[in-house]
C-alpha cells in the first residue's frame, strides 16, 4: 500500500471515529442518521481512496527532515491529547470539552506537514480543524455544551472528506 492510500486509510478511520463517537450525544433520530452518514462516507473513502484500482501517484521519497517532522508531530499528539484531557477534566471540570482539545491537537499536528512534505493541503486541513475546535469551544462555553459533539462530528466529516479527495487532488497536482 503506497503512502497516499495508507494516509487516506488512517484519515478515514480517524474521521469515522470522530463521527461515530460524537453522534452518540445527538438526540434520536439525528444520532442514527449521523452515524449512518458517517459509515457511508467511511465506506466511500475506503473504496475510492484506498481500494479502487487506478494509477498510482508517484510521490518522491520524503526527506529525513520530513520524516523527523512527522514523528515529532506524532509524539506531540500522543503526549498532548491525554495530558490536555486530564487538565480539562480535572482542573477545569469540563470533560465535555475534551473532544475539542482532541480536534485542536489533531489539527495542529497537520500544520507542519504542509511545509515538511510540500503539500499545502495539510495546512488547509490542519487550520480547518483548528478553526472547528475554536468555534466549537466558543459555542460550548457561551451557547450550549452540545456544540462540542457537533464540532467533533464536523471534524470527522472534514477528515473523511480530505481522506476521500486526497487521491484525486494529488493526481491533479501531479499532472
């Protein structure tokens, strides 16, 4: 499996998890409809971006610096998510906001990839997720706590969309 297909698979799994877990906080039947839409989107991404035969997009081997940036971002994510979740839950007593922290960290982790891998789409994805986290936090703190799972579902669909279209975007940029 090439790097693009693997990246699409990972993004699709992450997006589906965001949608399926956060839709649980929606009232019925919106929870079921959202989960079904998430599952259909996941299956579509798996087919079109991971399994569907087609021309492979040749990507250059990533530089050592790009690989180093990747692993530093992954380590940052692995540390920041549970530490931040504990602070939000214990110090601020707002476990409902943990999903927004996760969306923020996932978004931030994509931003350095844009330069490291010379793929501006990662920057777009990262800043979009950061924006969703910021808007969701503002809404959850000032309007209604249900904004947190709504933002989590939105982030999931953004990840699914990016994962599904990344193959065609990469092919278009290669031609």
